[in-house]
C-alpha cells in the first residue's frame, strides 16, 4: 500500500488511495487505471479527491501501480529526485506518465519530455475536468502541454539550432513534409480532429502518421515526438 502520511524528506513517493478515500476504488472493465505519486499526502489527497468520483477512471494502490495504464506525478517543482522517479516510470512501457507541477519553465519541460512524460499540467489549473482530460488524453496516446511552454521551447531549440547545426551546414531531418506539418500542429495544441481538418486528411490517417513517427523514432507518445523534433530542429 502507498504511504498514507508524508515523510520528512522531499522524495517523491506514491501516496495512499485508501488514505484519501477511506476505501479502495471498485474495479471497472472500461475505466482508465491511474497511479498517483506525490511529494506529500496533501498534494496526493488534492488530486485523488478530484478524480476518485469520476466513473472514467480507477485509482490503483501501490501493489498495482506498475500495471496502471497512466501515472500522475504531483510535485511542487522539478528537481533531481523528480527526474529520478520519472526515469523509473519511463522504464515501464505499460504506463504513460503525466506531471502536475507547481512551478515550471521551458528548461524543466525539456528534461521531463526526455523522461517520456506525455502530459504536463500546472497545479493552479488542475481542476477535476483538466485532470480527467489529462488522464484520458494519455490513455489515448495523446499529449497535453501548456501552449506558452511549447512556445518557449520552440524559441530555445531554434536558438540551439542556429548556434550548432546551421553554422556547420548540418541537417537532422528524418521526417517527411507531412509528418513535420502534423507535428507542428500538435505543438500548437491541436487534437486529432483539428489536425485532420487543417490538413484535409482523415482522423485515421492523422493517427497513423503520428503513430509511425513515434514508432520509427522509438518515442513514447506525441508530446515526446514534438520535444524530439524541436530539440533536433526537425520542425
């Protein structure tokens, strides 16, 4: 079982579903399983309180956390201990990981995307609907990132490209024009339906193209693909 009270350290640990709800949630065949990790019980209770009554999700305890379809890591800020947890979760291909964070910047975004984080939400915006959207998006292979941070990341990576690749005449493009166009639209926060409308392709084609990119480049999800493409000057 997850710990039910915070310990006198800043280590990120999984907190107890039972501590927040008084009992374990009932299983459901069509519900998205969620494991919640937090730095302390207060953070954990806030997220669990928002999600535990939603029929779309099933909160799981420590014994089943590694089999959860999604994981939510709830922290004040990204530090080395948070990165260590994210790297551990990244090794588990059975789960997709989202981050709910208090303070955040573009440098931290690069680090967490490299750790395979599929979605990021600021704690100040973490109401029930946004948390549910985050979980369901991850379960469907989608990525969720704050638009302002994507803009900052794009500017940062563009600067790196100009200072490293361009002076040497190097190109790292491994994307087709269609793949690059779709990733640009993902980076602007568009979902599958909106990308299909913009590109005049079917939603199935959009999903297949983005799946091909993530598979070929051995990436975990769309958010990871966008971060990879931005870091390497592909879009």
